[in-house]
């Protein structure tokens, strides 16, 4: 692999820790507790801190005016890197970490790539993840390209807080309207000219655009160059760089015809309409003052990690060998996860609490082994649990050396305590971060509240040992502020239950970004298995360190593990085995591959679906083409497996952005569910994404003298090739589901047997309630593997189609899209409804009144397949330059219907008389293929009959 390098890859630490819950609160009209984190790789510069404060103050005024005096920035915390010199006015952070930072000031992921960006995975109106800016933007060095830094932040804040999208289109910057090619912009009042700016051999030139006589479209390199001086005030989501632009597009001036992401994702709504639908807007009223109150700032510097393990040893922890599993996971955490230099203590509790170890700084294996020796034994189990007692004692341990602000408490319990709410106020005042790991089926809400109020992580693990959930939970507890070179990366986590003597075999890929401090951990439930590990050169490792009493063993690979495929083999009698493999970065300048996973929300009530997100990175570069699988464990220990996709369909908002997504519908029972994601990379080309949510890079502008002033061409990040592939696993925390009906999982929306591909047609289908009967149709394609859904009345409609695309081929319209399923993105829809109109508002607002396209020959494929449908438009008067708008809905067998798709458009030319007389219905590519197959099968059958008859004739002769 050609490694992607940065000066020092510590900036990736916040990308790899998972997205923490933002601490932001809207108090009246002011946003409080906004967290801005400076990347440790940014050189120390006190001026930068003042420039950040200036940016916030400037943005606060812009935001106040753009939202009609509704919102401003009230209080902001700036996280200073540990690598910067301490100062007396730097405070200690409380709940603020890189993990939950809202804005990151980062070093560009390649030289000169200072484009502001926003991680935004969800649908219209859903909040984004975080904002990324660079020091050059903060210092005002990118003014000509992006405009004032305050307006840049307001642009990104609208993505982040209100879930709006861009109003430009870099891939297709022009569209055809009213017989002309016009720029994609909002509002239409923005003026400028269309030119080609081309560079070759070190010199650049400006040329006129030209029109393709075959399509009527402008040439691909043509771009819109705005006038420097404008009077138009909108829109911030189009070109915030223009001085006059200080407002968002509203319903009155929004350009619904422009094919941009805002129209595609938000059903043609303006940015301001989406903002008005937000909870922020609904909870606020305009202020009277002409200017917003001044923003307040706190400077907080990251320090050493301080952590106390708070361990439940109450009577209920004896159930199902929980204490032994707990000891295995804690030993793993102390051996491999907790970073060098951290301060660690141990407290146990049942009805009262006991200090097992005061704070001890981990400087070598000596301290790690000392801490392990002080863990509770398997035989210890007292009375009832009193969680607050354990937390109070842990606070006391910390206070002997440090303030509790910013310290971490890892609370492991089975949740058999309903008095947790009695110490909420103490926890809040402590400034500590509480991570909760719940072992067993507990649904105690107080435990979730502890994590939520302090910005901690919450995970669950069932009593199903095979799923390895407890060790996975501890593996996810790397520091939210540690450099990536210190962080332990989980490469593999799996288990197996053997009913007879047998083997647990497998492989794991070590790419050249990992290999230091590598550990293979094996646990068992009955007898020690035989254990072998083989490196790519064939060397066999058997020298595991065995902890017989804890039923675990581990193998530490010396130096740096060899790049390539490693093999593990465990031979055992009937029992349950688990295997965990972890490693660290091999090189401080090359970030490892990682996957950051989570659910789109923490709670759900049936039948509301959940969405799984997994973001695969190497440093700040997203990875495409990975095989990403989610394993979701329910409270009863059963696991649902989902193949996550980066195809821009169903649950996935954007294609090829390195974010893999899928709807989760496999509910089993009420209770806590946990998420684990596995990403596997093979030897194929990977590349960085073109950011889909970012401020527009302005190539130039026209001054008042009519001269075009150009900026440097936008930088690009080239592809790289993986030569070995990679393995990586992550825990995505837990979520709670309620009101699940009692039923068994099945696949009611899919036929029990696939149709035979050799049959060209099938009997006519009976009419359905809202649909007349129609002619017989070719058989459906065979079914790929699909996730389970509940065997209940169908309550899940097909997912919305968002990638409908249209083009013209010899007078015919060719439509393409990704197939939805019977249940969101699972199974297969029953039919499609396609409608078209020459009037966009009619199609958008009155879909059922628009002209319907004949789709009798269009049979839906299974979810996530590519659909192609070609038809001759009839029923509309088509002239040269006619624009036709098209949209589609999918319908399932229960007549549940998807929302209207994005609206595609085609620019038509007058067809020949022969084409106009063509009255054949539309045809899908799958129908053509099946018809050809049917003809060939028929010919083969006839040939066989003839041969048979001739053979019989000769025999009789």
C-alpha cells in the first residue's frame, strides 16, 4: 500500500473515537457549551486562540441577523492541546473532550486542502456530526475563496445544527430551464457569467463556454463565475463568500428548479423552511435587541488521563459466571487498552464501597500487573448493589491527588439498583465523565442518565459469552483525548460454541499501518484449549501466558507484527471460546485503518426504524469499497447481522463517502441492544471522497471593471492502493427499543422459493385493492440474502428513492435508480409508480395528478439492485427544448408506499415521426434479459425434441 502520511497523525484521534454526544444546549436564544478543539498537530500559536474567538464573535452576529434575531453563540469552550505550554488562564476540562467536540481546528489532510467540511450522515432536518476548519481559514487567509470566516462558520453551522444541504452542484453546475442553460444557484438573483478556466503546463486561460449540439448542454468544464459586487442577500448555503449575502433562501426566493442537494434531500424545501421545522426554531422567539449579547469563552487544556474502575461485586454478579468474565475483561483493559501515562485506581462495591487500589500512574508493565493483582476475585460477591456508594468512593480516590473535573469513572454493573438517581446532582457537580457498562438484561434508566449527563459512553453486554460483548465494551474505552499512536485498535473479535471436540480457525490481516503491541486474547468456559498462531512466514507461536483461574490466555507479539495474513487455530472440547486481537499503530506518521460506528439515535419505539452508521477511515481519508458488517445483539443474546452499504440508497444518504449504513428492523424483544461493526478491506483501490457537505470553493469572481480574478484551482486528494487489505472492529455502544410485539422473526415480504430463471413468464396475478389486474409478466429474479424482519402485520414501507436519474436516448427516456425493498431497504417492492409532468410544482405537490408512465413490464428487483427502465414519453406535447420532470414511488404488497423520490429532469428534442408513432410500453433491462433467456431456452427445448424424434425414427428403421 502507498501509505497516506501527515506530519504527525495525532489529528485523527477524534475521528477514531466515535462521535460523542454534543454538549450544546440552546438556552433561550443562545447556544451554550459549544466545544472547539484545536488539533495537537497545530503548532502552538496564542494568536490562533484570539482568532478563534474573533471568528465566533463575527459568526454570532451573522447568525443572529440571518435567523431574524433568533440565535447566537452564548458560551464556547476552546480545548487546548496537551502539547502546548500550560498557562495560568487555562482551566481543566470537565466533560469536554475531543470525542464530543463540535468544531475541530485541524491540519489539512493534504497540503493546501483547506476546504471547510461537515460530517453529515442523516436525512433532511437531522443534525450533523461535527465541523472541520483549518488554521488558514481561522486566520483569514482563505478570504477570496470562502469569504469571511464568520460566514463560513454560519454556513457549516446550518449543516451541523439544522440538517440543511448545499444549494450548488459541483458535478452538474448547470441545468436547462425555459430553453436555456442556467447555473445551479439560490437565489436566482445572484449575477455572474459562464466561463471555462483551464490550466495546462503551468499556464491558465479563460475561455467561453460552448453548447453541445447533441444534448443542448454546456461543456463539462464550464463554470459559473459570480460578480464580486452584488445586491442579492441570499443564500448563505450557495455562496457565503459574496459580501452582500447574509440570509438563507426562503420559500419566496428559493430556486426549486435547481438540481442541488437541498432540493434532492428536502423535497424542494428552502433552507429557511427546514430551519423553521427544527426544534431550535420551535423553542425560540425573536429577540428585540439590534445586536446579540457578546459570546463568552473558556480556555481549557487537556491533561493526563485519570480513570477509576468502579466494579459491582454484589450478589447478583455471581449469576452466569459474570465475575469471572468481568475479571477477564478488566485484565484485558489493564494489559492492553489503558494508555501509558494514565492514572488508574480501582473501587469495588456491593451495599458499600471498598478502595482496592489508589491512583497509580502506568509507566510500565509493573504498574499494569500490580493493578491486575488488585482486581476482585471470582469468589467475591456481597449483598445488594449501591452504585452511588461506589461513585462517591471513586470521587474520593481522585480527590486525594487531583480535581475530579475531567476524570473518568468506568462503572461496570448488572444494574440491579434503582436508587442511582439519588446521586445525580453529585455526579453533575463533580465534573467527572461516567462510562457505563451494563452486564445482563437490566433496563435501569438511571444508568443511561449517568452517561448522558456527563458525556460518557454507554454499552451493554449480555450473558451470551460467545458474542464477546464484555471484552468489546472495554476495548472501546480508549481515551477520548489520546493520540492515535497510543490507541489500541481492535482487529478481530469473535466467539464460537463447540458442541463436540473441534476447531476454531481463522485469519486476520495485518496491514502496514498496525503491528506494534499486538495481543491475541483467548477465553474459555471449561477447559484450556490448544492454541496456535502462525505468521505470514509460517512461524508458529504457542507461548501464550495462561491465567488458569481466570480461564484466559494471551499472546504478545514482540516488536512489530509482520505485514500479511496471520492464522489462528484453537482446538478444544465442547465449550465456548472467544478470541480478541488488538494492535497499535506501527508508525507515528501513518494512521491505522479504523471504523467508527453508532446508531442514529439512542432509543426507539416500534415500529420506528433504527439506522446503523459506520464510518471507515485511514486518518481523515474515508475508505471506499470495504466490506462492512454490523452485528446487533438483543437483550436475549440473539444476534442479527446486517451488511452495511455505501450506495447512497435506503438508509445511506450519500454514495461513496466512506459512510456505510443500513436500516435495522430485526427487533427481537424490548430492552437494550448492543452494536458491533466489522470492516474488512481487500486488495483494491481506495480513494478519498469528494466531500458532499462543505462550503463552495470559489474559483474566481468578476470585479467592477469586468475583469475576472481567479483563485488557485481547488486541490484534490489522489487515490491510493491497498496491497494487503485490513481488518478492524469497533463497538458502537448500546440503544434501547420498546413496544416490540411478541413474534418470531421471519421474512414475510419475500417468497419462500425463488422463481425459476428459465421460465420467461408466469400466470397472471389477481387484481389488488388499489390496482387493476394486468397482463402476465416475466418471473422475478432470485432472492439474495436479506436480514430478518418481524412476522407481524406489515408496517414498514419501501424506503424513499433518492438517486433517480434521467437521460434521453434517441427520443426515449432512460431512468436509473437503486431499488428499495418491501421493508425500507430489505426485500423487494411489489411495483413502481412513475409519473411525469412538464410542471415541477404539479409533480412535487400533486404527484397522483401527474401523468402516469406505463410500467406493466417493470418488475422490481431486490433491494439495493440497480434498476434501469427505458420508455417513450407519451401523453405530453414535446417540442424542441421541452423539460420533463419525473418522479417515482415504490409500493409493497400491503400497499404501503414510499415517499416521492427526488425529481429528475430531462431536456427533450423533437423526435422523428417514426419515433412519435412508437406505442410500445416501457421496458426494463431485466425484462429484456429474461425474454432473451426465455427464447434461448425455448429454442433449446425444440432442438432437443427434434433430436429425440430423429433418434427414434432411426431406431425404428
